[in-house]
C-alpha cells in the first residue's frame, strides 16, 4: 500500500489513550484501577500468610508437586546402559529435531519469490511482530499475579527457602518464554512460506503449492516439540533431583499461562479482522483480499495471530503439561523407586523416538507425494496430508512397541506390550479423530455439502442451521471414539498394573494423552499448513503482481517460466480448502489431550486431599453436596467463557466494520491507505487485549475462589469444566469448519462468487469464525491452566485451613469470587456495543 512501510508498522500496535467507544476508538474504562485492586487482593493474601502463627508440628504442609524428589535415574540399567545416559542420548535427538527445523527454515528463506510478494509478506510479519511484542507486555503483567501466589504459598505457608521459591518462579518464566518463543518462530516461518507459496503457484504445478506449506509446518512442529522435550530433559538429567518438582510445576504453570493468553487474544484478534474483512465482500461486492479493503492487512495478521501464534503456544503447552502430569503421577502413585526410574526413562525415550518417527514419516510421504503428483497439473491437496497423518501414526506405533520391547524386556508380566498398547490407543486417536473431523468439515463431506444445498434455497438461515447440525452430531461421534479408546486403555490397565501403582487407570488415561501427542510434530504441521495457505491467497492479491508493467516477460527473464495466472489463483483457492480442513482436525486432538491429561492432574489433587487414597474418598461422590455443586458450577463457567469470547469478537468486528465501511474508497485507488489499514489493526488489537484481560482475570480469580470454597467442590468443578469444555469445543470447532468450507465449495467448485448463495455462505462463515477459531480453541488452554493453577490454589487453601485460618480462607474465597464476578460483568457490560437501538 502506498506509504505502508515496515517502519510505519513497527509502532502500529502501541497502546492508544482510552476514549469514548466511538467508531474506531478504544474501549472505555482503563483497567489500571482494577488491576491494582486485584494485585492488592492477592498481596493481602501473602501478607496474611506472613503474619500467620509459626508452623507447629503436625501442621498441614502439602507443598504439592514442588516437593517431589526425582530418584537417581542411573540406578536402573536398560540393556546395560544407565537410564540417565539414555536420556542424554534423547537430548541429542532433540538437537537433531532442532537442526531439522532450522534447516527447513533456511531452505524456505532461500526459495525464489517476486519482490512484490516478498514485500507484502514482510509487512504481514512486521505487524505480527508488533502484535506479539504488545502481547508480551500483557503476559508479563499477568505473570505478576501468578508470581504473587507462588511466593505466598511456597515461601510463607510451605516454608520453602527463597532459593527454591526462586526456582519455581524462574521456571515459570522459562515455560512462559517457551510458549512465547515458539509462537514467534511459527509466525516467522509461516510468513516466509506464504509469499513463496503464492509465487510457486504461478508455475501452474500443484506440488510446490502443497510442499512449501508442508515444509513450514514441519519446521514449526519439529522445533516446537524438540525445544519442549529438551527443556524437560534438562530438568530430569542436569538438575538436582530435589529441585525437579519445583522446576516442573513452575515450568508447567508458565507455559500454560503463555498459551492461554496467546490463544485467547489471538483468537479474538483474528476473527474481528476476518469478519470485518469478509462482510465488506457483501456490502461492496468486492473480491476476496481486495487491496482497497483496509481490513485485509489486519486479516492477514490475524491469520497468524490466531492460526499460528495460538496453536504453536497451545501445542507447546499441551506437550509439556501432559509430560508434567505423568511425571507427577509416577512420583506420587508409584512407590518403588526402581519402577519410578524405569517408567520415567521409558516414557521420555519413547517421546524422543516418536520425534524420529515423525521426521521419517514426513520424508517418506514427501518422496511419495513428489513422485505421484510432482509433474501433474491436478492434485487432491487433502490426500498427502491424510497420508502423512496415517503414516506417522503407524511408524509411531511401531517405534513404541520396538522401543518398549528393548527397554522393558526385563520387566515381568509383559509390561512392555501393555504400556505400548495403552499408548497406541492414544496414537490411534491422533489419526482417527482427524478422519472423523473430515467427515464434518472437508470440502468432500456430505455435511458440508448439505450446508451448501440448504443455503441455496434457505439462505443464511438454513446455512446456519445445517452447520449447527454438523457440529452437534460430530460431538457424539468424537465423544464415542474418545470414550472407546480410553475404555480400551482402562481395560489394559486392569491386567496387573495395580501391582506397580495406585489407580493404574488414571496412569492409563495419561498415557492415552501421551499417545495423542506422540505424533506432535505432524499434528502441529498440518495445523500450521492452514494459515500459510490462507495467507498465500492474500499475498497474491495484495501484491497486485498482475498489474506490474511487463510482468510476463519479467518473470520469464528473471525466473525462467511463463506465469499461469488463472491456474495459480484456482490452485491457491483449492489448497486453502485443504488448509481449512486440517486446521479443523488439529483442534479436537488438542482439546482431547487437555481433557484426558486433566484427569491425571486432578488425580494429584485427590492424592493430596485423601492422604494417598486412604481417607475422605466418600467426598468424591454425589453424596457429598459440595462435589455435586462443583460439577454444576463448571458448566456455568464454560458457557460464560464461550459467550464472553464471542462478545469480544462481536463488538470488535462491529467497530471494524463501522470504520472500514466509512473509510472504504473504491474509485481512483488501487490500495487502501496506510493510515486506514493501521487503524483497523489497532481496533483488533485493542478489543483482543481487553477481552483477553477480562476473561483471564475472571478465570484466575474464579479458580482461587472455588479452591478456597471447599476442596472437593473444586475437584467437581475441574471435572466439570473438562467434560463441558470437551463437547462445547468439539461442537463449535466442527460447526465452524463446516461453514468455512461450505463457502469454499461455493467459491472454488461452483464458481459462484458475488451471488446470493455466496452471500449466504459468507454469513454462515462469519458465525463460524468465532466458533472455531476463538471460543473452541481457547477452551483447551483454559482447562489446563485452571487445573494446573488449581493444584497450587487448593494446596494454598488447605494449608491455610490447617493452620487455623479457616475463617480467613472462607473470607478470601468470597472476596475472590466478587472480583471474578466483576470481570465476568465487565466481559459483557464493558465490551458491549454502545449505540442506542433505533429504526
């Protein structure tokens, strides 16, 4: 755009001064006073703890996961090799994974691209950088809340020395930095790949249009999993065993905080921009990604903020939190130190072997895809992605059984095959769930085509109803599959694992989540495929390459090919449909791991409250009223969160549409002005940050309040948000995917852009946007953050009550609930559209 340079966008996202909620203005009511009030409330808790009477013998000092001590990992040999040595070898595999990702990044950077396309992609990256820097500041602000609670509990109630408290805090920063860092890496790789994909399409061959997004996705996936696994191995092998528990809990809380914030804010940002941009197509009858539309740059930034930053941080956290949950279970539920070491070394070495399996599967699949489609003019873009998922699943299963046979051959009763079979239930879920999701979201799906057929006669109304049908039915089938695979794992756990551990079924459920994530690099890769294909279309249009003087001869002279303009645009459209489908497939996998993994983390709370399952078990039933009330409360919070996240999108999109419609110039210009584009991005950022802060602080204080109310109430609450969240997320994600690809069928297969049918599918897509990319995906990190932070919160409450501070505990619970309700109230009343209803 004229004057729209990198330098101008560096300061693009600086916070503006609050003003009236007028068109294009920032939302009202700065949060500084509320933030100060919140900090003072938690600080008061810490001061009260400081003033508490000195601990007496017999006081309840839980300390939780931070007090766990790792056994010496060298005390058990595997085929003559000490366990610690094997884990050091796994660190070398992680270095290989990092090398794979960096090599792919270098190769992408060196690919040919026309200057006009590179300029657009670099502009998108620059806006993304500015957005991430702003989010980083918010992350640090919110981390202060967590740090205060950590200090209050571990220093003043548990009695840790300042050194151990500092370890927990330091690793919470490392975990948060990990989520943030992989998110940054993801947008850098994807914004390199989008322009290269757009340029490769001009040659008219489909294989490069597929292979470039696939390379960028694998680069993100391999780097993400390798960094996560490497950091956890550092804690296991290079740090003293007595501090490992503190490191793990701090690390998990930090990465969960980072993922929650980046997922929520990114989901709001991207859908404000997407809806604002899409509705202009109806209002002004303009094409997709029209350069005259000031919302297009914001839309491109949002594709990365929501579909790259969010999933990258989410995947990093999911992989790490599941590992921490299993480590915690092994140290709490397994009493024999030799068995603890055996399971820990086996589990992390299997993770490293699955990293190799993912890399091999990608290389083999790419070779097959190149041979089959490399020279063809037509290609089914979904087929290679499907093949990759199944090939990776098969290789992971083979590697799991082979590695377990070697590592656990000395264990009696066939432990090697039992554990391998349990993990396989999860690995199969990682392949079966995408297949089921495709049934409801693929461009070949009968459900998606039903949405199109409904739209033809019933317009937007029947379009929306058909999408709701697809989402609801998908919840049934995916739920049945998850239950079936978890049931299979439970059945295997009954074959003698109770001789090794308490509650073997809980360990089995954790291993199912472990298996879900075994093919993590590929899951992340097919998810990252989507934002690249989406951006590639935008880069093509925004570059205005077709209008460059003598462009045909220029491309022939400089790059040695004759461009095929119409064919290029058609392929980019088709590939975007494949990207939409596989973005949809990753969402239920991640939410599934959140729910299954939460089971293992909740077990740690139960173990602490019941003194190792020896007392108070009756409180975990419907006969204990607080437990039942907790089950009911969790559903209420899930439904509030869904509404609040969509409200932030609705109001932000209203302001974006209002501004764009009032400033759109179609005559006499080829591109929107820099100032107008900058303002749209500001609107998206302001509402994303405000919505995120309201929702996050409501969740934060609700977690404290419910933990302080009654421990078993809180356990019921955690179980409830996991179950309600699972089905709400599946329903919303798949309904949104069906609406999205229904529009794609109209655009690509029916060539019906600009028709009433197209308008109807656009409306459905705008409904589905916050469903699939805001609310549903944010439920995953919210469930895990609440469970992880809840571990700390409930221990804090129980420890205070054990010191005779029950009245204080109840009082703080009430205060925290009031603060939570303030932010729940603000999530609508401070975010609502401030216009009078008039004719």
